[in-house]
């Protein structure tokens, strides 16, 4: 029986690149998440109803690995967000939702940049 030997060019380099991928991609994606939360907040705050300023100042960002949240723990935040018939001198209903929609093009760019940056970094 004859032996068959196959040599794959670049396999060693490819394996080395792939071992770097989880750490590098995680770091770049977490950066995109942080930028996204910041962009949503920047769009949501001016849309948030304002009387005393407590609701507008109530936003808090929370982060975990590959996760980000923007919350507003003010007790009446949900009512102000969801009730469409309230009249607001400053701000509007669905302020967080509309802020996220307004930030969506920025968010898409942050994640596209994170992916591009990751690919460049692992191929060095």
C-alpha cells in the first residue's frame, strides 16, 4: 500500500491567526457595543420628556462581555415611554426606541468597523 502525503501551504499561519481570533474579536466587538450604547443615549436623551430633568438624567449603561444595556431606572420611565397620548413640552413618547432607530446607521458602522479591524489584526 502506498503512502499519501499532502502539504497545505499556510496552514500553520492560518492556525496561528485563528487562535488570536476570539480575544481580538471580543475586544473589538465590545468596543462596538460601548459605542453603540453611547450613540443610542446621545439620540434618546434629547427625545426624553423633561420636566425636572430627572428622567433625562436617569440613563445608566451596563456592560457584560459581549453585551450592553441602556436602562433608565426612574420609576415613571416606562409610563412616559409607552403612553402615546401624554403631551410633552419637551420630548416625546417612545424616546428610547426612537433614539435607537436614529442611531442605527452609526451602530451598523461600529460593527462593520469592528469586523474589519479584527480581520486586519488577525492577519498581521
